């Protein structure tokens, strides 16, 4: 009698909720995303006020959320959602490449953003990447967001810089090096090669930084490093 071998676990589809007040946009997103075998659209919302109930009932992995909606906008909904334990990842939808609303969404914990005119394949890829824990913001986009942050009021910048410098100062030297590398947009493998660490060690260091400061993703680490004055708006380290 042969002993049956256990079957390999089957990856579950990404559970996705789409929130947008425009029915045509929702229909278009449902059409393009519904064709992916590994993405399951489990619900749709028309306003930010519906997000909490939908998430509580449907338990999605990712929420694709419009920024501008009547009632409760996507920014407020994202801020409220990301304070919940076990909250799903959020991708914000926008018609702008980089503005202060997108910056606010990233600071609130959104894992990235996509433009509404993004090619369908890239939107599908963005959902997959965010579900896997990989933020969807390129280093170039991150630099634009950081430049926008630098354009806020002088008092706000000074307060944010003081807080950021205090946080960075509390890091061990290796953690600080990892944080700066993250801000450059380097992957874990690239950081490991540059700092002569294992990829597992880099993952641990990144996780520690996120947990210590209550951050949601790597983009927020990049913004912290920038706020502390350790990265210029062009993505380079300041001259000393």
C-alpha cells in the first residue's frame, strides 16, 4: 500500500475590493482585473463611507480606492482603514502623477498609487505586487513625492525634520544604512549585495524599522529618511 503524498498548497487568488464613485470606472476596472485568474473581485463600493463595512464583511487583501469621491473621500477612508488591525493593503487611484493628496495617502499607509489611465496590465501587476507586500511606487515617483513634501510650510518642515532626525538617531548603524538604501529604492537583494548581508537579514532589518516607528511600508521609510535630511529631493545623499 502506497502512502499518499501531500499536495502542494494552491495559492489563493488575491481578494480585491474596488471603490470608485464612477460606475464606468468600476466597470472598466472589473473587466480588466476580472480577467486575471489570480485576482478575485469580491466587492465594489461607491463611496469612502462604505469601505469599513465592505472590508469587515469581505476580508479583502487589497482595496483599490479612488481619491476623489463624494461623501467620504478616499484619503479619509484610507486613513481610517489603515488604523485597523490586519487592515488590507490600499492602492489609491488618481488622475495626478504626484500631488499633496497622494503624499497624504502614502503617509496614511497606502501601499502606492496608480493613475486611472495606467495600462490594464500594469494595474493588474500593481494589485499582485501590493498583495505580495511590494509597494507600487518607483524611485522616480517617490522623489517627486518627497519634493512635494519639501514644498510644505517652513514650520511643518522643521517639526517633521526634528521628529525624523530623532527617529533615525535611535537606529543602530546598520539599520540606518538599510533605511537609507530603502530610500534609494533598492530592493532587498540589492541592499544585501551592497552591505554584504543576507537577504533574510535585510528583511529582518526592514521589518524592525517598520515596527519600531509604526510605519506601513518602504515608501514611508523613504519619506522618513528624506525628512531627516539624509536624502535630497533628487534621490541622492546630501553633500557633506
